[in-house]
C-alpha cells in the first residue's frame, strides 16, 4: 500500500460520504422502536457529519453501499428515506444526491421463503463452474416470467431507490451517474447489484453471490474515472476470477460494504475501500461503527494526470461515545490519507465547455441514461435535471403522481402493474419524446408547492 501527500485545494475536490450497513430495523408501520439502542448512535453520526462538512468545505453527495434496511420491508425504507434526507440537510448536499446499491438485508427474504420457483432460480444461477454464470444469467434475464420472479424480492428496495435513479431491473442490472471533476473530466459512478441470488443461506464458501461480467466492465473513456459501487466484496462472488481483471482495468476506485471492518487497499493502480458498518451487530466482537468521506480531484503534471482520492475514515470511539478520525488507518497521527491513481492522458481544451454560448438546453434522457451533475452552481440551481425531476416526482403521493401523468395523457394500458421505477421511466421517456419535459417539471413543482426550484431547466427561451 502506498500513499502520497496531496496538495489539492479543498474547493477543487468533490466530497462524497460513504456509508454502508445502516440496517434500519422496523417490523411494522406503527412500530415506534421505543427501545432503539442506535438512536444515540445515529444522532452522533449526524453531529460528526457536521464536523466532516466543516473539514471538507462542502459535501456533494452520499453513497450507501448496501444494507439500507434490515429485512427489506417498506416501513424500514420509509424511516431510512427520512433519515437520509436529514443527513443531506446536515451535509449541505441536495436531497436527491443519494446513490445506493442493494445489500443482502435489502432483500425481502419472506419472498424467497414462500417461492419454490425463486429458490430454483437461485440454484440454477449458482453453476458448478464460474465461467457459466454469464450464460445462466443471460438465460434468466431474457425470460420475462423468470426475471420477474427473480426481482420480486427487491420490490421495496426498488421503490426506495427509484427516487434517486438507483433502482435495478432485468433490463438494467446496474445504474450509472456522472459528477464533473475539477479539470472538466467526469467521475462516473456505477452501482452494481450483487443480490441477484441473495437469500438466508449466503456465505463466502459454497453459497456465494453472482455479478456477471457486464456489471463489472464499465466502458473505458479517457475523460472519465470510474467509481464502482457494490455491496458484497469480490471474495463473496462466484465469478470473481472472470470479473477482477476487467474491474481493475476500468474502475480506479471500488467501494464495498458487507464486511464490518473498514479497510483501504491500494494496489494495481486501484483503490479498494470497504466502508465498515454504520450499525454493526452489537453482539459482534470489537463492535465499532464506521463510515468514511472521500474527496476526489484531478492533478496534472504535463501530459500526466492523476486521480487524487483523499480518504477520511471515521470510527466510533469506545471510551468517549462519539465518532472520531480513524488515526490507526491513516497513520502518522493524521485524520486522512491521500492516494494518487494514474489516469489516461486527456485534454479538456478539446471538449466544449458546458453553458458556452449557443449550448443546447438540457434534453430529456432516455431511460437509464445519466446527464452529468452541475456541482458548485448557485444556490437553488439544479444539479441534474433528470435526477431532480425523478426525485421530486417520486416524492409525491401516489395519487398526485397518477393525476399528473393522467393530465398529460402519459399513461397507457400496458403500464398496469409496473413498479414505480419502471412506470416513471416510461412517463419520462414519453414526455421527452413529445418534448414536454418542461410541462412535466412545472406540474411536479406545482404539486410540491414549496418553490424549491423556481427555474425550470427544461424551459426553452
């Protein structure tokens, strides 16, 4: 492991909180959790995020690398959503600037327990040879009935994740979203689904998980640095031998959860970080909650470019109950550690600047696409029109959403039975195809009535 001191101006850095294994546990909607030992822990984490924000200058987003819920229940996601919005307020980032992937606790295991077909699918997707995973996965995902059964256990997770454009489906196993870096290039976040065959029998020996080669093979672009986000570390994945070479060649930073001990590994020009657990089981030996904050920027020397990643690891202090810097992980009595990763040569001068004279106004994305976020803009400006529109639309009541879609005549008979994520993608695409995103935006904002976004990014002069 190696690290270099970085001299980047904090204002040039993109800061992202990285949390995992939050484990919101709520049995029913009216459960008040009067004896919740983790209430103080969450309160202290909120206080510490305020300290981290002061240290970083500004936090731009929150990454949750799985296990948001404890048992994949709707009521757990309701509590998690409210808490994450509180965390956004404290950190200063936009409420839609959350990025998440599913973990094994985000799976509704009651679905698996009741379905013989789902159990059989899980068994078929764990072939005797790891090289057969892609073929088996392709077969299941292209069978509409089988794919529907496979994803039924993630229904509540997807309802939650759809608000942040982070849902997963048979036609889009992973999501991608972009954030601009200080030199005009982009940080491309790719969120993978490692829970395709997750159930109560998961282990890292004879009941491993699967990813599939495509999830771990981001397209290579000189003007992008890929951050791969996945709940299960690769030693929990059956097809890791097929995956690791592609992933190491394409993803400079790899973020994981699941393991409750925080680790940072710098090797082969890659940075692999396991977040540790925000809420580890209190019965575990050496129970110590953890999370981290990551700062990204690009430094240049001639034609050489490096992605500089500053890691601020935080850990629960056993003697004085609060979060503090993990000095042991950083070394040298420092509260952070800086890593430099080589990037492809790239010249920003060859790329048109966003917002330049004659630039085209934001267009509607096709489903699954992601326009870059506009960070550091004036207060009230939209970070990412599609992400903000999705968040604002899906934050409305179900009735309000239907009223808007019906008033614009964007619903079809074939939409019946679709989950929120799939339904909204169809509504968004139809509005885009008909050049009516501006109208959709205005109706959504009118329904909210909070004047949070006074300007319409889709309005054309």
